[in-house]
């Protein structure tokens, strides 16, 4: 019975995700997924500060109970909508649909969705995004891709954050990169430190590229 229920929920989610994708046809939407504390909000703060002169950005902040991340993002001067899941461990397409009713998304170039901190559940739910970006941090240990492969299978991009801590840990960047590629060879990987800024230029360049590509395809 449980399996049938889960399939029904996922099928219903897929339908709403398709509707979200249609609504978001003119902008780029990025769904950020990671364990709690990997650095999603810090990466967003840095990214918004770096790109806000060139692009209109908005953020949907998923959180279980608090508004702390939304307050951090609002400090960057972009439009932010908070979604509290009241205990649920992931965002679903319905929650994003309701959040879209609260944001003037048609005037945006780039919409970030910070998912609830969890490396497992969010991977199953299509929100209508263009890209899922998995954020893995050096502090979590290099075994996480092999232990939680689904999020890496579903993602198109992996940001390996907290590279400033590499020298202090046994996280081996080459080994972990190889493990990630074993799960999905075409994944793009950006080793960065959201704290020091190391590696972020390549991440920004990728964002600029996908924003341009989406606009071109929307005009066709
Ligand atoms: N050393 C280091 N700490 C970081 C980095 N990025 C984020 N942090 C810290 O990690 C903690 C969690 O970051 P946060 O952005 O809230 O993670 P989130 O839960 O994924 O949104 C905070 O104390 C950040 O200051 C980084 O690149 N290097
Ligand atoms: Mg956060």
C-alpha cells in the first residue's frame, strides 16, 4: 500500500512540476539541494552579491520552521519568498507553485530555490526547475556521494563547497570527483569556497551561460 501511495504522490507532484516549468519558461530556475550546513545560503549570498548588477534574481527559501535564511537573503536586496514546510523534509511542486503566486517571477532572469537541508528526500521531487544543483561540503566527508547517490543522479551540477578546509580534512578532491563521475559522468563539478570566494568565478560563468541559453530558447 505504501508504495502505491508514494507513486501517486510523485505522479501528482510531476503534474504540478510541469505547470511550474511552463510558468517559468522565460527565466532560469535552480534548485539547490544539500545536507544542512553545507553552505547553500552562503553560496546564495555570495552569488547574489556578484550577479545583482547584471541580473534580476529572486529566491524561494525552503525551511522546516524558521525564516532565518530568508532574512539573510532579504539582506541582499532581492525578492525572497519563504516556504515553511512545517516539519516536512523537502519542498514539493505545490509549495513552489504557491510561492510563485507571491513573487513577480516574470521579471526575473534567475530564480533560486533553496531546498530544505536534506540530502535524501528533495532529490525525488521535481519542482519545475531547470537544474538541480547538489552542494556537498568538504566538512561532511567524501563518502557522501557513494552513500547518497540519488541526489547526484538527479542533479546536473555539483558544487563542492568549503574547499578552504581541504588541508584540515581527509577529503580528497580527486577521489571524490572520481566517485561523483562514477555515479553520473556528465555532472559538472565546481570546487569552491563560498567563504573565501575561491572557485566561484567558474560557478558564476556557468550561471551566466545557462541564463543566456534559457533566454535564447524562450525567444525561439
Ligand atoms: N569554512 C567554510 N565555512 C563555510 C563555507 N560556506 C559556508 N560556511 C559556513 O557553514 C555554515 C553553514 O552555512 P549555510 O550557508 O547556513 O548552510 P546551509 O544550511 O546549507 O544553508 C555557516 O556557519 C557558514 O558560515 C565555506 O566555504 N567555508
Ligand atoms: Mg540555508
